[in-house]
């Protein structure tokens, strides 16, 4: 069922983009919006995944928290 929602959102966004693209005044705004959205999505994905982190190693600051309340 989740795939159906994703396809539906894609169709709606595609339709809106096609309507916006036919208006010459909105083309630059649409491009800026799509690029900014893609960059924010990439940044969020990298933050969530933890790009370059090895899950098997411990926290490097773990030894600094010796008997602190």
C-alpha cells in the first residue's frame, strides 16, 4: 500500500511540475525548488545513514565519560 501512495505523490508532483513548467515566469523557481529539495534530501539521508561511520567501532568519546554523573 505504501508504494501506491508514493506513485500517487509522484504523479501529482509530476502534473504540478508540468503545469508550472508551461509558465515561463515559474521555470526558474521550479528549478531552484527541485535542486534545493534534492540537496536537502541527500543531506538528510547522509545524516541518517551516518556516511562513513563503522557501526562496529565504539564511540571515540566513550572513554572520556569515566565516572561522571
